[in-house]
């Protein structure tokens, strides 16, 4: 399985972030998966790649040329694919991946995992989306998703297929039991009104 991981280009302030990153890398090695990530050598990105490479597993990096030219690319990857833009990088990673996991990170990490969650809802892929909720880092986001459900912008079913996992054991269990969401179907307003009228007549 190709595991796409989004994460920060810094290590953050909490030592738990580094510990969790290493645990995720060790799990990828133990399960003989392949890591797909942004190709960097710094921060949690570099730590994750180093952990997986040290265990003998494959690591594929996807990086825009303008970042590689700043000498930010990891020099020891199994494979480094250079692309022209951030958009191309994201699309390439999505296409390669069999699931998507977000470690703690900044706005870019949040953008990437939010995109794959959104794309799953409209049938653009059928892969699991997981936020590794290290030290409750993503708990406010989980609560916000619950607010989406409460306010009618997200169904409870769609909410349930995004995992906020506290450890690797929870991630593995979620992947084992994962069922893709049913693709959303939309009705135009006239059809919706017609069905509502029929329901009223039947009452």
C-alpha cells in the first residue's frame, strides 16, 4: 500500500510530534508499505523519510522544482519526482496514494488533508483520510467537523469516514475496516419541490 503522509516542514514545539512521526514511519516499515510524501529533508517530513528509509522501506518524494532548487529535497529517497507546481504535486500524491494521513503541520498540511477529504465526498477517490491527532493537535478541527454536521453542512455518515486517530493502532484498525463513502447525489430544486409535494399528498 502506498501511504501518503502530509506533515510539517518543522518539528513543532511538542516532542510528542517527533515521537509520533517515528512511530508512523516504523509502522509503514513493519507493514511493508511505501511512503509517499512531499520530498523534503527538514522537519517532520525529513524525520519521517529518515525513519522509513532506515527500516529498509521505499520512500517516494514529490517536490516542485522551485523547492528542490533551494536544496530542500531529501538526497537519499528511493525516488524523487520533480513537478512544476504545488497543484501538480498535490495531484500526483493523490493519484499515487492508497490512503492519506496528516501528521501535525501548518496551513499547507491542513489544505492537503482537507482537499482529499472533500474529494472523497464527491467520488474523486475511494481512499481513507486520517488525521493523526497527536497530543490533541487536531481536536479543535474534529470539533469543527462536528459543528458542520450539527449545522447541516456535513452528513454524519460522511463525518464518520474521516478518522481522527490518536495512535498508530487506531490508524491500522481504521484502515482495516474502512468502507468508502457513498458518493453524494444532488437534486435540482424543481425535483426536490416535486418530491416534497408528493410526500405531503401521501400524508
